[in-house]
C-alpha cells in the first residue's frame, strides 16, 4: 500500500502501481481512486498523476476491459468536474 500525506490527512488505501499486475487489481485500484475522489480524500492532481503513470504502462491494454474503461471514464469526469480542462483519453472509451 502507498501512504500519501496531504496536509494532516493520511491516505493509506491505494495499492502501489507496482502491485497492479492483473485486471482485478487494476479494477480495485480504479474503484479506490473513484471512491477517494468522491469522498474528497484524494487530491485530484495526485489522481491525474497516477492515471498518467497507469496509461504509460506497456501492459495497460492487456489489463483494461470494458468495466475498467467505464470506471476510468467516470474518474476522468470527476477530474474535469474538479477543474481540469482535459479531454478523456481514448483508452477509456469503450
């Protein structure tokens, strides 16, 4: 697990990106990110950085399925709602 400190808050519920090696682990990571964004427990810039690192993995297409793409698109929409002016990456389009 990664521990991220934001101010006085400790975020200790996200698996390390290095620990993600299967579709189920990626789904768990994305669901945790979505929950953290909705609860305002994760800084959006941290999430953007994590998604960028995820999309740069050489095995990302083999890990993605339609359900994960849908979760990724919802995460991206939450980031846009937080103020980022970005287009959703094609990888999250089903």
